[in-house]
């Protein structure tokens, strides 16, 4: 994929104290050489954010919910497919297993019982760390109604689950568990798109935990991407679960909003990531400003 996305995160000492986030899609590998984000680890991030450029070039469409055969590169199919990525991360994600939507091959939408909407999709999903891709079928059911409920997803991407990451997870678990001091980190990635190698597992845990929010918050009108872990703190526990307090920034592509969430979750190799608490933090006005060219 020659197109790359550069997420520039600039912390400004503004009135609110929130970081101001500029997300700037750039096309062409040539641009990369001159930019500080052309570091090795942007490869991984470009995969996660790989879909963004599709939308950067698309005009915001009206929210007329298309039915029948969908254009696989347009919003309705892409939004529904993105939910599959979040679902897979919540079910199977770990510090060593992360899923990303690579492409949508075909999609179909229909109204079903009452006001529900069913999407049937053929997509390619990538497991980012082992860099393997599988073509999967998926069904996404959006439930409308008074009380918002998260979308229901059915999919089978069995090939992607075959990689055994248990040994790596166990080693990381022991390392975190045994350490005298509790871990903490800030700005993953930093404003240059860089993440220290030993901080990557914390970034990956943040992506998995954020997928719980993104799955829960997604509707036919949204498209969520992980933007940054503002900070991550390990908390002391008395049981076998490692416990973390995270402040994450999510990018909602349709409204171009950056939303802040506080997450409390646990992780252990046998139990995976379990979110105990998720709370959206007060709205950040600075973050809505159009991308700056500094
Ligand atoms: C992932 O695999 C594809 C093809 O299998 C290859 O072209 C690409 O360079 C790989 N990406 C990374 C980051 O290793
Ligand atoms: C233990 O924690 C300290 C402080 O966070 C860190 O510098 C060190 O690398 C950690 N050690 C291991 C083995 O993770
Ligand atoms: C998901 O969101 C709904 C409201 O949108 C909320 O009531 C529910 O508690 C959320 N689920 C979790 C696990 O936080
Ligand atoms: C975490 O980051 C947010 C956003 O930058 C900031 O408001 C908050 O004070 C930070 N919390 C800690 C514990 O550093």
C-alpha cells in the first residue's frame, strides 16, 4: 500500500490543557521521506489506519442508508466492516494479536425485523503483528431503538486465530507482574508517531481495550479509529489479573471529532482483556478545530 496516513499529535498548552490533535492524511511514499513520521514503526500504524485515506478523498455522504448491493469502498460498507475489526479485537485481541480491516470486497445491506439493519460483508482482515491476512465473511446487525445497543457481529476468521501467542503473552505477563514498580506511559505514539519498542505491548493493550468502546459506540453513522493512548497506568492488584487505567483518544472519522475515554481494564493471558469501566470524558473543544498546517 503506497498511501500512508500520518497522524500528527501535537500537545498544545491551550486553555483546556487537552492535547490538540491533527490528523492529516498524506498520499504518496515520496512525502514520507521528508517527514519525521517515516520511522519504522509507522508501518504497523499505517496498517491500523490503512483505511483512512479512502475517506479522506470521499466527500461526506448523506446519511441515506443504502440497501441492497453496496459499493465496497463507500462509507456504509466501510463503517459496518470497521465494526468487525473492533469485534475481533474485543474477542481475540491481546498485546500480541491485533486485528485491522484491510479491505472490503463486497457488501449488502437490508432492513430486517422492525428497524434493524443487517449488513453482509466479504472483507479481508489482517492480523497486524504476524502480518497475515484472511478473507472472511461477516454479518453485522445494527439494532436501533430507544436504548442504544451495540451492534451484533458474526464472523469467522479462523486462520487468523491459529497463531499461538501464548508464550509471548505469558512472558510479558510475568515481566509486568514481577516488576517492583508499576508501569506507566504517556503519549503512545508520541507526536512523531513513534513508540518505544518496550512500550508497544501497552499500546496494543490500549487498542484492544479501546475496541470495546468503539464496538459499543459504533452505529451505521460512525467510523471509529484509535488515535492515541494519552496515558497508561498499571494499578496494583491482589489477584492474578493485571489492572490498568488508560486515558485514550479516539478519532471519529465522520464528524472528525476526537473523543476522550477513560478505561479501567484487566488483562491476563488466560482471561484476555476485560473492561471494568469505560467513561467518556468531557468534550474537548480544541480538538474539533480543522487540521492545522504548522
Ligand atoms: C506483510 O506481508 C505482505 C505480503 O505478504 C508484504 O508485502 C508486506 O511487506 C508485509 N508487511 C510488513 C510490515 O512486514
Ligand atoms: C520495571 O519497571 C521499570 C519502571 O517502570 C522499568 O524501567 C523497567 O524496565 C521494568 N522492568 C521490566 C523487566 O519490565
Ligand atoms: C454501552 O453503551 C451503552 C449506552 O450507549 C451503555 O448503557 C452501556 O453501559 C455500554 N456498555 C458498557 C459495557 O459500558
Ligand atoms: C492523562 O492524559 C490526559 C489527556 O492529556 C490528561 O488530561 C490527564 O491529566 C493525564 N492523566 C495522568 C494521570 O497523567
